[in-house]
C-alpha cells in the first residue's frame, strides 16, 4: 500500500490562502472554542505544554556542538486538534538571532500534518507565514471580543513582521480604526512601518519616539517587540477603556498587572508553564523567559487570583465568562503561542491546497520495505 503526502512551499501556502486574514481569525476562533471544550491535546503529561526544546549549553568540549546564543534554540510543538479538524501535527522550528546577518529570518519553521490513526504524513509545509498569520490572528480574535467597538486609534509597540501580522489581522476585525501609531526602538523601522500602513491600508499612520505619548492616545495597543529587550511602561500611561494585546514579553510596573483585567489565551498552557518552572529547579529564571512570568510571580505572592480563577478568551467566546464589562475597563490579553493554532490553520491551508491542486506530491513508499514478503 503506497503512502503519499503533499509538500507546500511558501509560495504554495500563499496560493492556498495563508495570508487570508479574516479567514485565519475565524479559524483561530474555532480553535479557541475547542480549547474551552477540551477537545485538543498538546505535548507533555498535562497535554498543555508549549513544546519541547533543545537548549544549547554555554560551552561545550565538542567542537561541532552549538553553544548558547541570543534566541538560539530548536523546539518541537506537537498537537492534536479535534472538532472538524480531527488531525495531528507538529510545528518544528529553529531560531537564532544571528540569522538575519545570513539573509535568513530569525526563525525557520515547518509544519507536518499526520493521519491521527496511522501516523502517516499528509502534508509538509513551509510555516513562517503560517505561524506569523496564526500569531497575528490570536490577538485579533481577542480584539473582536474585548476591544471597544468604537476604537479608532491603535498603536504598534514593535514594528517587525510579527506585529505587522498582528495589525493586519486586527484591522480585519476593527473596522473603525482611523489612525495607527508606530513605536519601535529603531526609529527608521517605525517610519518604514508607518509608510507600509499608509500604502497598504490607506490609514493615517505615523512613527513615534515617545512610548508614553503613544500609549496615552491608544484605544488598542498591540505589543510584539523583541524578546531580547521587553517593553517597559507604567499603568498610568494607559487610558481608560484601552485593550492591550500582549504577544511579546513586557515589563510594566506592578500596578499595571494588579489594576487591569487580565484575559489569558488558555489557562492550561499557563499552568503548564508554572509546572515546568517548578520542575526546572530555578523558577525565577524560568519565569524570566516566558511572557506570563510577571503574572505567575504575582499569583505566587497571592496578589493576583490563581490561574484556575483567571479568565481565558476561549471561555469568553464560549459564553462561560463575560467579555468587556464597560467602556472604561482596561483589558490586557496575554498570548504565549500554542501549536493547536498552527495545526488548525495548517489544516485549513492543506484542505485549500487539495481543492486547488496546489503543491507537490511526495512518495513515502510504494510498499513499506519491512512489510514486503
């Protein structure tokens, strides 16, 4: 019995709709509902692990072994997603902050989809755009359910490809946005981003060099800046009614965490992070490396409710928890990334590719050698 799968290059995924922002937001909303129902599995014994990574040593006696460097790691992120998807898959990525100097993206990603029963591969696809799309769609889902419907000003804190994806997807949901303010540690990057926004979305866009002024004007703030230098700000800089969408590490004052409503992407994921932090033997160091670390510290100190008593966007979508309560409520949505979204959006792209006859068929075997008589 022969086994074939399809290979999708980056261009193939584009042709199959990977950049369809409204559709990606819809699919990610479906995934959040499945998370709320529990119809999914991720890695680890708790079924909620972000993934398993190779962490390189600071030094090695072996000349060819990679050593630690900024954002240098390999991570495997397996998942099963139920509902209409009913599929297993894995996102695999390598990351190195030195990659851009070699003409490469910081991370290089692929997604493999597999038959849930047999384990046979169904599709192998380029996933840099796929991952960026689902990363951008997640805060867009949050904006749909949490942001004020009359929001007109959005700020971007960090102007790289990931936050550009966040903006693209958020704009597909927030149709009354009139102005975008771009802030980045590198002014020329913010200026380039503002130009891209004007040309692409025909909105008023401007670069800013003043973070406090930027935040004070915003109805929605999307943060996806460098993990090497987390964004530092104060709660007083945020105006009432703002929705803050956190996709990268931040270091605000404690007042921000204690006096805004925190909505998590998925409670189980954050519980898994805490379990892994305890198991690591150095909880503080582990917390310092994940987006939710400041929240976990405050929970440990009994200054915030437990994770089990927290709100998640899936619960809100499913009607288990309320959405925005009033126009003055400051809501902070925290997203850490889950492989179920890569699998869900990857499945959608795979199905589109089959319908449009996109991609290259690859043969795994005609008859498995070990089964030949």
